[in-house]
C-alpha cells in the first residue's frame, strides 16, 4: 500500500481516472512527425498494426498519465509508449479519445492499436479487449489541508467530494451519506475544495498528485479499510489492446517486463514525483483471466 506523503509541485490534471467523458474530441490519427531510420532493427519482427509501420495510440486528457499536445502527446504512459515504439521501429500516431469511447475505439471501430490513460484491468473490459502486462497500481487518494489518510477521518472532516464513476463511490457514499458529493471531474471538484465548499476530495492517487501541484493541499493514499473495497485490493493499470492482436500484445508486454526489471518504469514514476511502490511487481503483473 502506498504510504508516501507527497509535497505537491508539478502539473495540472484535466480529468479524473475512470470518468466517462461526454464527447469525442477527435478521431483521425495524427502522426507525431517522428521518423524511423531505414536501418532500424525491431526487437520483434513482423508485428502487425492497423497502419503499417505506425503504432496508433488512443489518448485521453488525464495527467499525469496522458495529455494530447497538438499532434503529439505527453505523460508518463506516453513516455513509455514512445520508448516501446522506438524499440520496435514503429512511428507513433495519437488519437484523442474519452473514457466513454476508448474501449470501442479498439473493439468496434478498429481505430487504435491500444489506448492509454491509466486504464484499470477488469474482467468486464477483458471480455472486449486484451490487456498488456500490468504496469502500475492505483489507489484512492485523499486530498485535504491536513493530510487525512483514513476513512475514519473522512467521517468527521465535513463534506467530501469525489469524481463520479470511481469504484469506491458506492462504498464511500454508504459511509458518508449526505456529506458525500460527486463531480463530473477533477477540475470541478478542485474548485469546490479550493473555495471551501467541500473539506476533502477523493481522486485517483496519481491524478491527485498532478492536480494539486503548487497548492497547500496534501495528497495521501488512503489506508486500508474493510468497508471500502479499493483500499484493500489496489487496482492495476495496463494498456488495453486489440484482443486479436496477440503478437503485438506479447511484444509490448515483454518490453514492459524488461523495463520493470531494468529500472526504466521506476525512473518514469520518479520523473512524475510518484513513489516506487506504485510499480506492479513481476509476480502480480499477469492480466490473464
């Protein structure tokens, strides 16, 4: 379980993890302008992508994981994807997506090879898409002025906000009752927290670390409490990928496992001020159901 107390200092988040957004912001893949050398030798030969020689990646607005920047993208998952693409001698194209249409972009519309943005591995999603090996854990983050880290503290802190659609919503609502308020996303919730209309906010831990940069608020990962399921079993994050493209999945997963072992994933976490204990160990990385 994450226990790091974080002094926030970078990045601004624009969407809560798991939130179903309302509209597609774009659907045509845009090349980043990167080129692949003619003499590049891929780690895995013969990989198939929807566009030959290009890895097409769906990108939602969800720092620190992902953010679109014109035809390019940024974020910790984008850093990882770009390294994978370079190893496989693939160009990269980014497609803006939302959390509402991300899975269908792979399973139905066939517009992306994989999607990014901090997707939880779930059995329901695994019926529609494949998952690469798991990369990171997520946790419920509590944002407050004095570093609240337990459900017990939330019971007495006052009104508590949460992004709608998170897995903890029903559990926490049952505990807090009328003091539990839901918001469309991180931005609206943060406004109410800053203005004192709520006294604590609940968000994905990594998203909260990014969203409350350069503020006096403290982000803590919630401590285990049997009343809230997510606090006793951390969700794992992986890249959803076309279910039928098993060769591409295996190749990307193999590279991710290498980066887990050689410290690359830990270095990416550190670059975004996130603790190393968010890294899923090898023994917990399988996403088979």
